[in-house]
C-alpha cells in the first residue's frame, strides 16, 4: 500500500514472454539509472512532488502457495500469464497423482482437449481454449529439468486428469 507523493516516474514495456525474474532484473536496472538521475535533483531541491489519489490506493495481499496453483480451467492466456508471474521462482504448480509439480517456464500451444488433462506424450496440458507445454518443470524435492528430460524419467498417462 503506497499512497505517498511521487518524485519521478518511469515506465517499462513488459513483453509477452517476460517472466518475473526477467522483470526483476529489468526493473532493478531501470531503478538504478533513475535513482542516479533523480538524486541530484533531490539534493538541489529541484523536484516537484505529485500527489497520488489516496482513494485509489489498494492493499496487495502477499501471495501464498495456494495462489500459485494453476487452474487449467482458465484460458490459455490466463494460465500462461500465471506461470510467467510466478516463474521461474517460486513457480506455479499443479498436482498429478498426489505429487506437486511446478511449471517454471512454458509455451502456449493451440492444441485443444478436455481442460486439466495431459494431451499427449510431450506432456502438453489442456486449458479451456488451448494448451500449455512446460519447457522447464520441477518435481517435488527434485531439480528443475527441461521437459524432455522430465518425460524420460516420469511415468504418466495421456488423457489423465491433473489437479484432482
């Protein structure tokens, strides 16, 4: 919750393929450059404070582990953006055969099928209007691996439901 005065503002373009860790790096770099630009103005008393509309301030709750669970009944864009928002760390997750599996990175695919199911032997997962193919995935207590390595050492059945 931040309703204080604004000293300076910058914007950044968030591309369709940027994940939270990439955004953190970009914002850190932008913040560093902006601070070097603004600090001399502050010391010289040459800053203009802009008031925020405190009526529009909202509280942002801390994300919990449950918030990171993927709902594959949502659209492909919602699922993909959910994965990007939490990936690669701490990661979005789903449950398959009682095991929590994290998707750290993924790509959108047009393949359709019954939502919340494994569509093929590549471990493509169905959403309401398309599918997600994990590219970086992690089983509980294991290291993150590329999906091709994951499917070599993980037994699964095509058309099985996930999150049950």
